[in-house]
């Protein structure tokens, strides 16, 4: 994960096998002040990406967090699960 000027960019695949590691990296970025999480460099994603996003929202508490370049397929899945408004 690259972090630059408050933007943390995920890289590679965001799938179940990688989710725990990426969440840990994102938590470090959040603690260091990142408030934007960019998905533009992510290859393959599965529903674990939604879990990661929800976890980051919870950990951010009352601080604003933005998710950038979220693929339409992931947004559609969030709508299907009824959680789009939480992201």
C-alpha cells in the first residue's frame, strides 16, 4: 500500500487471501492520517473488499473516510447486500 498526502492506495488483488494483510496496512495508514483509500490500482476483488471497507469505516469512528475509484461491480454488490449507504 502506498500512502501519499493522506491518500492510501491499495495495490494488487483484494481477495480473501489478502484481506487481513491489507486491512492491517490500511489501519496503519489510517492511524498515520490517511483519510482517502484509493482502489484504482487493485486488480481482482471479491466480497472481502466490502468487509475491509466496513472495518475501516468503524475504525475511523467519527473521522471522515473516503473510498475512491471503487469499481462498479463492488458498488453493485454493496447495493445487493444493502450496505451501500454505509460505504
